[in-house]
């Protein structure tokens, strides 16, 4: 199969098909239709990340080595060597 140009997929030249259209009465807000929006605010988001990167090096709590990249291991973020994979 030969390679095709992206222009082959663009459709017509009128430009109208490329513009998004709004649905009458639609609410584009992030909380639209979400009756439990306040539940998301009660979460402890610090437990959701399994990896952290910091521009300045931080000490690994297990070995003390200064590293920029740390992974969640149990309840603390540790360096690559201390992470129990």
C-alpha cells in the first residue's frame, strides 16, 4: 500500500467541517452532569502518583542518596535502587 498524504484525509476545502460545532443547551463545564463533584475534592491526591520528579535533588528516605526521580514504595517515595520492584 503506498503512503498517502495527510491532505487525502482532510475532506473538503470549505473549512466548515474543520470547525467544532456546539450542541444547543450543552454545558461544557467540567462539573456538568456530575452530581458528586465535591467528592473529587475530598480525595488525597498525593497517594495517586506513583512517581515523582523534582528539579532539585531530594534525599531518598531509605538510603539518603540525593535524586531527582523517586517512586512510591509503600508510603514513601524512594530512589530507583531502593524501590521494591
